């Protein structure tokens, strides 16, 4: 190792007692270790420190002078990197190798200036270029190659060792002027090293270097022409080496030994010292460069993704414990969560899949100071009714001394915090406070940098007064062995006060006085294990932190009595009757602490399944149970009631009543439909069986209630069919039930009737003709066969085998109307009752007398093409009809009625033409036939209308005038043609030759004549026609077209002449057919336009224009007529506004 004056090797003692790594010799002597593994001694000079890394990751520093023994299992020598101006030499003595670092004594003149030291090795000074040669090559071990454990990496000495050498950086002669023995040893070591490097191998495998020595190049030895040393490792930097590959042709490869590992080239990784920037109170930015690796003497660079970086920091010194804070591939990170005003040391390590880990040099920095940490909440050290004494501790000042504290409180109002103390003391007393009041406080600390945050609020109460006497406790609920009591806080006590209560109790007659039963802060309690029906006295005390109140008033409460026990089993007293029985019972043995106030006697039928009914409630201990059913078994039980509640029921007593004959049965009823000669009956058992089962029934019958009864059935069945009866007769029936005791009374009477039979056949009906169209039919009632006849049915028809019913009803006569005169009819009658329908009687025949003819059925109007001769249909109507039925007398003629009851008689013809009618008039026409017996009825009315006369010409007018068209209108009607309009119009106009030609022919009432000349008069006439013919032409009408308007102008232009005056100009138009042009100028300041000029000029000066106001102007041209009035006859459309 390097030192100012290294002592001789003999003067440096061997430190066998130094604790070594697991690879170091742990025996008593170096010789014992050398027998098993090669031992290498590293000489540590006085004033220097040798740092090694143990297997568990801790750093171990060894102060010089000392010899550090290292052990390599594979016999390899670790390379020792030395600072510039020094050289390492290997000396072997007695099988032990020593590495000695001595100053370089030779200074060749042809050497290049040394490169500057790397940034992470700041301890070595830059030497003059003329004095320092290239850094020497590392010493190669003279034994077989192998992988170097990480514990063999040599560390630089602490910075203070070389800081002392800075003043002597230019006095290198101190290292050259050594004693003679040291110089001789140096020369001896250099000679031996050269001999070994040139001698090749020897037969001794352990002491010979390999035939192809591996060249390990330190990153600091890379030649940089410009002298820039960025990214270089300094001598002695912490590096890891890995030998890869085996040299071909070496003796070891030829020997083929299986235990020899393949030789690999050594690869060195160098990472520069990280840089700290942007240092804040709790964060800092750490950045570093990519590491540079060297392999077989050549430098290689890598991409950022090829490395994984780990950042570790320590705040307990350079030799303290480091904590990993980042692992990743970034080259710049931010260190968060740092402590203010704290010294930190950081290092960066780089690893990859093919290169071993490299650790950078430590970088140190100190975080900035900031405001203090939040202090802890103040503590209460004393309190009174009107004061609170507080004390607190300082928090971490974060690098700046705390100068003051800020104490805030809410003034006991639970409102915003206000300042109550500001100073450097650590205690404060709040005075003039209210008793029993809560105060909330918080604390903050201040230094020269700023104010810290406030602590968590804390609340304290001032001392209070003894509470007043509370109100006595109130009974909420009482039980047999417990009581629930409740009380309220004493009056005038704040809700924030913490009170406790003590409840004292005294049992009546115990003689022990008041004893505490409850102590707590609740406002209620339940006392248990008390005696039933016992009175207790209570009083209440209230406590707070100041003491005990006076007792409340004494109040007395009692527990409830218990339920009584069940009474004795009820027993029968006296004889058991059929409807009643008397029972008695004894009181319970335990009344529960109170007298029995009432007994309850309950009864239930033994077969009812447990439904109990209370039949007695009172203080007596006997009762007569009546209104019972004979022969029924009853269960009886007794319970009692006191102030303690209701007892359980007593044991059950069963009593059976005496039986009696059964009660009356329900009246017999029909079991089905009665027949004419039999009635099926059924009945039910009596409601009361008398306490014994029913064994038989007796059914009796009589023709009436006064007649003698006769038994028709006796037996156990509940139904019977009575036969040999007459149809339609009513009979009376009774039923009796019997048991083992006897028969019961008769049931109610049941009156039932046999079913009736259909009526007998009716007699032949009698027919009397009242007229030719009406006949009266009458008949007699037949035998009804036990049921009243409800209706008759009359069958009527013109053919005996095809008759139909025309009447159904209860009457025995019917008037048949609407008959045909001189026609033969047949009829018969049938009777109906509830039993059915009787047979039809004999058939009667009758012929009606003749009568007037029937009404004409068919009457219609003849069309023009159906007539043989032409008639004026405006004044004539032709009709035709069919001859009706004559009703037994020949038709002689017809009467035709039309108009206002005008009657025309004609002969037997079936056609006729009505003449001299009004045109376009609606007539109602009907006809009747005539025979020897008179006139028949009129036919249905038929409506017919005569055709109208040809129409008159309508009035013609012009509704729209234009300079090239005229729109004409005539008559009243729609402008468009309708299908239903029968009137057509013929419009004619006079041409230039004086002839009228048709310009329109159709049903419309308007027409527009186009392609006319301006200011020209045209002549028109019109004619109307319809189905009645063509009407005459109207008078001749004259209509004149208008003059054509001038063309539209472009938008006018506005030019400002003065501040509020504008000149409006527009383009001129040429006169039209001798008419001059007049211009109209309009102005609008809002929505509406107003006329401001009218005349022949093409410009106008507009004065009085307001500033900052928008105006719009437009112009139109008018045609000035030659008439004396001089007004324009027409105007063009207005120009666009501008």
C-alpha cells in the first residue's frame, strides 16, 4: 500500500490475530493455512486503511501497519490496483506471497502525461506531466487462473489520508530519497517480476504463470489522447473480475484434467461517481453515467437497457448501514422521503447478465433545513375551576432552532381557534376560565424558516362543583323479584359533565338500613333477586370529580306478588240432571302473596277437542252449570286470579249428562223430481239427539192437515219414495226420530205435490171473418190433467200441411189480421201446461171475402231512350208500374197523385206521361188501383225531377290586371272544375278582325288570358250551357291591360360628405315609351322603412345622420304617366338595402 515513508518489510509485524473473511486463514499461523490453500499477504503501511467486504455484506477496515493474509481456494492472485506513481510488487518468502506497493523510482522522459483521476477517486492528486509515467500494469498472479471472490477487492483508504498529501503534491523527491535497503528491495522485486513474465512456464504448476497470460486492463489505464478522463476508474477502484474462456494450446488444456475449470477472459466494469443536484429539505436528484467495461485490454460501451442499477443511501456515516432505495434501469432518480438537515451518503451499483456487479464511489450531500415537525399535543399538568396548566415538548427542529411556540384555543365555545400564547416557553397557564367547561387546544412550533403544522386538537375540562341533590328515582316497571328504576341528572348540570350515581336501598323490616345497590354513570338500573310483594325504600346520590351530592328524597316502591297456585279439582255436588249439574272446588294452597280475587270455571265438551268456554267468573267457590245437552260428556276445570296474575288451571273433572228423547227432525224434503204418481222424500237427523244415538224414523202422510195421518214408512233410513199417488195433487208429510229412551216430537209439516200431466186435446176452433183481411178465432179449454194450462198455441196457414204458429198465450181467442181477400185458410189449437204440451185439435177451414185491389208494388220513371216518342223533359215525366193483385175483383183503372195532391185517373194501362210540369222541379208521385169494390191503397211515393231550362249567361269581371295578362271571373263557384258541376261555360274574346273566338270551354269559374300587350283594351263575352241546352251570350265586356313597371335597381351607394351628411346615389333608367322615370328613396334606422325622397334625380343628400348608428337605404323606380295628374302608374321592386 501507498505511504509517505513505507517501513521495511521486516519492521511490519504479521497480524495473525486480525479477523479474516471466510476465505482467509483462521488458524494460529500462516504456515498452517498455506498447507491447505495458497496464502497472499497484503502489506498495509502506517497511516493507511485496508477495507474488505465480509461474506454477510459488512465492511471491515484494517488500519496499518499490518499484513493482511488473504486466501484463494483456486490459488489465483487478485490484481492489486495502485495509484499513479506507485507500483505493486510480489515477494515470496517461505511459500508466502506478499504484495508490496512502493513509489516508482524511474521516470522515463518518453512517457505520456498521465490521465486525470476518475471523478469518484478524489483522494489522489494530479502529478506533473514530466514527473509521472503511465500507470503501471497490475500485477498478475503467478499461479493458475480462477474467479476472484468479491471479498478480495481492495478499497481506497479514507479521504483524510491523502488530503494530508495535497500540500506535497509537487514534492515527489521525498519518495525517491529512501534508505538504501528499500531501494535494493524495490530493484530486486522489479527484476523478479520481469524474469517471471519472460520465462514462460515451468514444471511447477502452482508457482508458474500460464503460457498465455490474461491481460487485465484497468479502465483508468485506457489511453485518451486529449486527456479527458470521463468514465475512467481510478486505481484501487472497487471492481469485480471474471475470467472467461481458456487459451487454446495451453498445457493445462492439453493435460485434460477434469478438475481444472475452463479459463475465461477477465472483464472489468467501471461506473463513475454519481452526481447530486436539486437538493431540497426532503428530496434530492441523483444521476450517474453508464458504466464502461474493458475486456482483454479493449473498452466496450453498453446500452442503458443492458444494466440494472441499484441505489443505496445511508444517513449514519460512510461506514454505516446502507439502505436500497431504487432498483431499475434509469440514470436519474429523485430520492424522496429524506430528513431535513441530514448528512447522506449514496452509492450506485451496476449489474448485468454477463458482467459482475460494480459499485461506484460514495457521494455525500446534506439536505436543506425547513420548518419544524408538527409538535405533540400539549399535556395537562394541573387544573382548577378557573385555570388549566399546560406543558409540551419540542419537536424536531429540522436544522433550524425552534424560536417560538404558538398555542391556540377555542375559548370553550367549540368555534374557530384563536391565539392564546406565543413565545419560547414550553408551558403556559390559562386563567379566568369557567368551571366544568371543555376547552380545545392545539400547538405549533416556529423556527427561522417557517411555522410547522398544528398538532391534533386536544380537549381538557376545568374543575367543577359538587352536583346538587338529584330527584328521587322513578319506578319504570316492577316484577315479582325485580324492579326497574330510572332517574334524571340533577338540575343545572351541563350535559358535558361526567356524573356517576349511587342507588341505596332499604328493605322493609330488615333492620339493616340503606345499602348501596348500584354505582355507575347510567340513568337506570334493574334490581334483581328481591322478595315478592315486598316494599323497598330508595335514595340516590350523584358524584362528579368534585365530590358527592346530597341524597335525594326517599321514595318507596314494592315488588309485585307472584301468581297463585292452581285451585283444587272441581267435584260434582248433588244429582246430575239432563241439562244441569252443580260443582264445587277449594282455594289454592299457595295464593302467591295476595288474596284470591276471582275464580274462573271453564267447561268443554269431551269430544270437541279442547275448546274451553268460561261459564263462571266470581269470588264464590261453587256454580250450577246449566243449558247443557243431555247425554253429553263435559270436562270442567278451575283457575284463579290475584294481584300477582292468573294461576294455572286445576285438574280436569269429567261429567256425563242424563239422556232424553231426541228433538224434532227437519221437515221432509224432495229427494229428486216429483213424478205424476210418486214423490221421493229425504230428511235429516234432529239437531238434538237427546244424548243417545238415533235408532229409527216414522214417516206419516195425509191428504190435508185435518185428515187422519197414516204411517207410510218406519225404519232407520233417512229417505223414502211414496207411490200410488194422483198426479197434480198436494200431500202433507211428517217425520219423527227415536232413540233408546223414546220417540221425539213431530217435525214441521211438509206440503209436496205430485207432478202434473199434459193437457187433453183441444176442440175444433171457431172462425169468424170480420172483413176481407181480418178473422177472429176462438176455442174452449180442454182438461188440464192436474196442472193449470199456461198457454195456447194457434197454428195457421193457407195449406193444411204447411201451417205455422201465429199466436202463443193464455187467451182463448185471437184476431188474425193482414189476410188476403178471397183466400182459403186452415187453423188448429194446442194447449200447454207445466207437465208438457197436449195434442193439436181438429182443423178448421175459412175463406175470406173479396176486396179492393192491393197496392202497386213496382213504380219507376222511364228514361228518354225508353220512350218511343220524344217529349220535353223540362215539362214532362214518364212513369211505369206493374199491375197489383185484384183481390177477387177485376181492376178497372188507376189513380195517379203528383205535386200538390193533383190526381189523374187513367185506364188499365201500366204507363203514363205527366205533362205541363214546371222545369227543374221535384215531384212526389204515387198510384192506386181501382176495382168494383173500391180503390186500393196508394203505392210507395217516388220522387222525380224535371230537367232545368238552359242557363243564363253569368256576369263577367276582371279580378287581376297585368301588363301582359287578365284574370277573368264569372258566376259563383270554385275556381277549379268539379265532377258534380253540370254547367259548362264558353268564354270568347274578340280578335283583331272583329270576330269572337273561344279561349276557354269548361266548368271552371275563372280563367287567365295571357300573352297580351300592355295598355291595350280587349273585348270578351260568355255563354253557359248544361244538359237542358245552350244559353245565350252575355253582353260584351271590355278590359284594359296595365303598363309594364321599370326594371329593379341595384343597391344605392352612400358617400360621406361631412360628419353627419351622406350623399346617396343610384344608377339611372331610360324613359319607357315616352313615360319619364321617378325614383323613390326609403331610409330605415330600425325595422321599418320611411320615404325620404321622391323625384327624377339619381342622387340625394341625407343630412342629420347620427354617429355610431346603422342606417339602411333602398330605392325603387316608378313610371310617370302622360296624364295631367302626373302620378306614377307603376313602380319597380325595391332595390337591395345598403
